[in-house]
């Protein structure tokens, strides 16, 4: 079995480079485990999907001929409010058995080498991203996983090194373009650099400016009520705030929520008694982009002059850092 998987991986890695082109997709399929009447085709951007077309299910079948950019990642779903099936579309006929069971995990895609590689990637443990890209330099999947799954784990230098491993045919993809922009942003956010100023609105629609709220040390904390790891981390931040607030520790929470009600409820439920702002734009948050935030929870600790002294402090590391700075 291992030999078969290796052979598949090597074959996929040898696929010729395909520059993206606007092409009518050849996508058809059958619907199972549901009585849904429509299938929605969605475009992926910045961790979000937006609907670009829909077709009616006829006798359990659907067929898309939409003009889209190929090869590229798209979503297929029966309900645009929920996460779709992640599907890499490319030139040539592709067939899908689309099932909503287990978050579309029971669905089957045939005819897309990119999808086959993506499925292999998801099943592989302890992936080394540089090795993966080297084995599949021409695949849109390599550019996608570097952007989506690895950009927040890597330094700007490491991102640049991995971009260099990608085939030049991928240079014009959104993934590579945004990764290069991210490198520029992160280079300006190193420890010792001045944090970019910003203005946001609190839940009462009042303006909050970072530079006007810098006292002692301030944690610029990116989170959201829908983010499980954020909610799990919040008790640690609350404990640190209670222990060090009187000594000069403050927090400004930046939420990537979509709904005000959920945001406000999350603040109350987790006892987050400090300044909070949000533009309620989810991953399109302008402040998150300004700070190169690709995953949450994330944070920056700045001093009274706005100079970055640390980033991504979680758990005991936050408490230890504050202790060294404020117990002097």
C-alpha cells in the first residue's frame, strides 16, 4: 500500500505546470444523502467562500459549465451558510458524488489530479512543507497549503524561501501575491519595530485609537467568539489581566467576529473586562491585515511608546513575560 501511495505522489508531483486561465469548468455530479434542490459553486478567498453560481438538482444530478479561473480551489455546497466541500478544479471533466454527511467528507471527486494531491496531503502526518513543495512545485495545491496552512507558522524568511521553491507558473496566483505582501507586513512588525496605529469602533460605536490607549504595556489581542482556541486561551489572559493590570498591563481586543451579538456575548461570557473593537468583517478585518494575522488567537505586546516587545504570547509565556517586565 505504501508503494502505491508513493507512486501516486510521485506521479502528481510530475504534473506539468498549468498557468491559471479563465475557462468553462466541466463539472457534473450526483447528489446523495440529501433532498437539496440546489448545488452552489463558491469561490475561495482569504479563508472565506462566496457564491459565484448555482444549479438546480435534476433527478439527483447537477452540472456546472461556469467560466472560472483554473486550476483553483473552489467550494461545493447545498447550504452557503455552512462550510462547503473543498474541491480543486482544473481543466477537463470532473465528476463528484456530493454528500453533506460528515461535513462533506463522504463526497468523492474524480478527474482532478490536484484534488487527489490535496487529499493525500490531508492524510499525511508531519508534513515538511519545503519537502512537499519540492516534490510538487507546479501544483496549485502547494501554493494553497503554503498560504493557508503554513504562513502563520513561518518567519518572513521561511515564507520567502518556500515561495522560491514554487514553479514560476504560480507567481501570478492570489496565494503567492498575498504571501509576498505578508512578508513585507511581517518584516515591519518585528520586535523593536513600532506597531502600526489604528482606529476601530467599540460595541457602542465609539472610536478607539491605539496610540491614545498606550499605558505601561498593552496586549493587542486578536480573537473571535467563534474561535475555539481563542476561548480556551481567554482564561489565561483574564488571569494575567487581573494580576498585572494595576501594575500597568492593559489589553485591546480585536475581534474577527461577523455578528455583533456573538461578539458582545463572548466578551461577557469570558469576563473580558478591557477595551474591545471590531469591524465585524471576519477575515477581511482591516486591522488583522495590518498586523499580518493569518490565524487566531494572535497577539502583540507593545510598550507605552508603541514599540513591539513580544508577539504571540500564550499561557504561561504571557505571565512569565509580564512578570519580568512589571515586577521590577
